[in-house]
C-alpha cells in the first residue's frame, strides 16, 4: 500500500500547477490546429500539390472549397458526423485521429516538460509534429520529405540553444547546446548513410542464374502502383529495387515477346526498359514477358530518407538518441514485420519504427541512462 501511495504521489507531481494549466491548454489547442495542417500536408505532397496552392482547403471528393467554420479541428468532423457538408460523402476517420493525436502529443509535452519555458516547449512540440508527419507519410507512401526533416532539425537546434540539457546533461552554455545538437545531426546523417552503404554491399545484390532460358513476367501488383518481376518462383518489387536512384535491374540473354528481337541484355529503370540501346516507356505496356538466363539486381537495403529522419532526431536527442533510435527502432521494426508477416523482399518503411524509438528517448531517455549501469551488471 505504501508503494502504491508513493507511485500515486509521483504521478500527481507530474500534473501541472494552476499557473501552468493555461499553457497546457494553449499548446493542446495549437496541437489540434497543427494536426489539421498535417492532414493538408499528408494529402497534398504525395499528390504532387503545393501546401499553399490552392490556398483554401477543399473537399477531396468533389473539390468544393471548405469554409472556415466547417474546418475546425476535431469539432467539425463531430458536428458533421463524419460526412462532407458539400457532397455528403464520408470524411476519413484519419483526419480527426491525426488532429487528436497531435493535440494529445502537444498536451503531453506541455505536462512532461512543465519546468521548461513556454517557448522551449513549443519548439519541442513543433519538432514532434514534424516527426509525426514524417512517420505517417513514410508509413502510407514510403516518402520522406527532406524539407520537413530540415524544419525539425531547425526546431531541435533552437530548443538545444535555449535549453542545452535537452541534448546532453553535461552541457551548460547555449553554444555547447548548439554544438551537441550539430553533432547529433551529423552523427544521425552519417551513421545511417554508412549503415545503408554497408547494407547495400552485403545484402543489396540479388542475382539469379538459370541453366536454360526461363520465363519471366513483369506486371502491376493488384490495384497498387508497384510493379513486380517474377522469374521461376522468385519475385522482385520495383519499390525495393528503385527506392534509390542507384538501383539497377538487368536480364541477361533475355527476350521480350512484346518487343521483337534477338536475345540480348535488357536493362530496366524505374520507368523505362532498354533493349539493344533502344528505350521504351513501361507505362505503354500492361505487362511484359519473355525468357532470360540470368537476373542481376542491386538495391539499397535502407532508403536515404532514413538518414534525413535520423538527422532530425539527432538535432534534439543528440548522438545518444540517434544510437538508441537505431537499436530500439530495429527491434520495433522486427516485431512489426513478425506481427504483419511481411514477406522477404516486400518493402517495409523503417522510418516509423525509428521515430517511435525517438519518442521513447524523448520521454524516457534520462531513465534509460540511469538504468544502463544496472542492466550492464
């Protein structure tokens, strides 16, 4: 009973005082508005649209402009009962969920970092919102926007300058905080670039050789935009091979039924096929098939977007947070792969696992450092 009372008092101490409740409410309200903006970013960027063009929010179903009083975060969705006011079509539950998640995230940061000035907490909130946007974008579209990562890095550096202890307990001056933040940025970017290079050298080559001409087929995967090459019960996905510009795919001693000619070397890019120095656009063909004697592919095992994410993480969490995110994020990704039964060769974004580990470090990094000596014996 005494232990329970002690734990309860510890939780009560985390609650804000009367003087800071208005700051928690203010940041939570800002979080809901930022969440609404994230919905705009998550819809427009993957569709090749500008965030500010068109300047007004519009219905994704019929294109009608949405008035401001029907664009209030969370509240408007509840009042409209999840249906658009202009065409009565359903509004995705994703919109209020993201707004609510961002609202709770900002409120949680305001409570957890209640000893920090309001400006520092706001910068931490903006840094977290950017990472949340990167998480959702990478999860759904496997896209990492470098500009969003840059904004996160700037917010992290400013927070580190104003409160150096965020990046390292040993720092005392704003200059030291800036240096630690920059070291975290450099460490994150270089570490993941090197990891991607090593992974590509060790696991990026996938070569198949056949004693006689073997049938191959290139087709689109269901309703997805991805393309798949199948050869003798082996499959290679375009999203994995050409996730980076350095990806290559070559068929040796190959023929194509849709493109007459003698067997030769056939090279693929993300959008084209090159046969005997002649280039053809893949979008002109529903499917391609033929025979080959070998398949030579080279791909990246980790996208360059993960390096941008690690750079953003290092700006506020320091190099320790980057290393922690890499290790714990790998375990999170492994658990997700096992639960969802991801097949070997199927694309799986690593960014979400990396960002979840960064949030663990943000809220429990100090505890982890204090536990580390006991864990090591």
